[in-house]
C-alpha cells in the first residue's frame, strides 16, 4: 500500500510540473508565477517548464530586444537629440527633455538599469522612424533568436493590446542576447553615472534587479526566506506592470554552467524568489560540459581535383551538452559525420560535416565541422587524382612517359602534315608548267597558219 501511495505522489508531481524533459526530477521547485521556464544558456535545453508556451504580457523584459537592436545598429558614442513627444512617455523613465542631447551608451544604461520607457521610445524612433516600424524590427529579431509565439507592439512593454510573448520565447531571446558581450556588460551592471547633458545635471542610475545587489530585502524561495542577492547572477532584465504582474529574466553562472530563468505574472517580490528557486534547483541537478573546443583538430578529408590531396578539419565553434549532475562527459559517444565528397575549390571555414555527441540514442550536442584551410583547384596532376606536392615515383614515370608519347605523336603529325603540303605544292607546279607548254604550242601553230597566207 505504501509503495502504491508513493508512486501516485510521484506521478502527480510530474503532471503538475508539466515538463517534457527526461531530466525531470520529482523535487522541482514551487513558484508563484503563472508561467516559467529554466534553460541551459549554452545549449537551450529546457530543464523546467511551467506553461512556458502560454502567452503573457512581458512588461519591461521587452527591453531586452530593444537594447540588443540598439547595440547592433547604433554606435555607443553616437549622440541622440530627444524630440518633443518622447519626454511624455508614461511609466518608469529618466525624464528626458525635448532637445536634450545624450549618448546611446547612456541611454542603454537608462534602458537596462532604470528600465526607462522614454529611453526605449528614443531608440525606437532613431532606428525605426516610428514605433510601428520599430515593432516590425523587434519581431523579426525575436524570430531570428528562436521566439515562436511573440508579438511586440511597442519598445518598452507598457500595456498595449496584442503585446504578448511567452516564458520560453523570452528565454530564447535572452540566450541569444547574452552571446553579445556588450549586452552582457550592460545587464550585469549595478550602477552607472551619466555626465551632465545640455539640459540636465549629472545623474546616477541603479539597476532594478535585486538579484545583483540586495542583501537586505528578504524573498521567499521555495518557501524559505532569504536575501534577494544571488551568487553568480549576471543579469538580465526586470519587468512589472499592474497587468503583467512581476516578471523577471534572470541569468546566473557557476562553475562553467550558465542558466536562464524566466518567470511571468508573479508578484513584485515573488519574481525574485521564484528565480532563485529555479536557479538553485538547476545548479543542484544539472551541469553544462564542453564537448569540443572551437578549432579542435578533427583529422582530414580527401579533396577531389584540388592542388592538395586533402584538407584538415576543425570544429567551427565550442560545443556544449547538458547533463545531470551525476553524469560524466565520458558517458557521451562522439560521432563524426562528413560529406561523401569534397571537390575543389574549397574555402577556409566551409562546412563539410558535423561532429555529434550522443547519450545512448539521444543527440546531446552537434557542432559544424569546417575546412581548416582553403584548397585551390588543381591542374593536370589533380585531374589524375594526384597532389602536386605529394607525387610518388610511379606517378612521375607515368606522367613523363605520357608527356614523351604525346610529344612524339605531335611530332609525327607535324612531319606528315608538312609532307602532304610539299606534295600538293609539287603537283600544283607541274600542272602550271604543263598548262603553259600547251598554251605556247597553240600560239605557234596559229602563227604558221597566218604566215602561209
């Protein structure tokens, strides 16, 4: 009876978590948020899932995509001049003034630290010309980063009909954005000083993400009260409106493992406790391992019709896999899959296959295999499947004999041609001589005839 009861509890807990991962454990954290997800930031593997595909309002977590677009499209030292409408943006703001001149760098700190809505609008108008045009750019970038159920309407996350995303989509956006070192720098900064502008005195911005600094505020993480500051936190972005509730995209790194937790529709303090609970659970149960290093030597492959007979192979990028905390890298099986034929010319960095890592029959990691060097198209030797730098003695003899034979044939053909031309010339000369003799004879006979008269 006790065994049956225990089994029922385990099954119910798994159904409640609603996670499809084989990694799923029964001691999953309990969070206040209506939706949430935890992923490995290096592999994208979902470790925890609570209705991660349910659409919700993202509030200011929206600003991740706005800031990333600004970093990618604007010079940090570029100075923007604020228009007449931007200062009237509602909600959290830094009170930009009409005509104020401020750098992109300072506006980004305002966006990420103070969660300034007016800063977001300034960026939208600078890059898109209008809010609507910029929203198109936002949605295109979101899809590029792996978002599936997202529709951004504005650059700051203020309540607007149809402005929706999911916990999973925000995790994918954060994963992609955190690969940008400049983005990482901004979202992990606690304090920034803005020099005086033409309209305002020196200002000081402070990050709204309590996980970065707050040792005084106590939050409930899986039922335990603790300080909000979290060891290893690296950002990323807070969000809160009365409609969206408490939202947070939190990133943390420990011992080479980097995790991203996203919670939507929690409470103001609950979003921090929820994120701590998810991150703690993730670090306790999972780890990232590097399966292969960028540029790792992977042997070589034959090249057809190239100046070189073969080309070296290398891993295009670092590879990572997510394992349970008790698993080892030796549990993975490495499989090298290469193209059946590689024909010159070959460009350096050209993809020629993949190197895959399996745990049993499950693919855990895959990295492109590329040519380590360029190989130009060869000449006669390559056509005979030989490398100009690696020709053996038998091949040399064969090529030499072929060359001599070809020269002899060419010489014989030349001699024959010349002989034919000489015979033609002699026949022509004889024909002309005979014709001239006949003509002279005819003239002679005619003259005698006239003289007899």
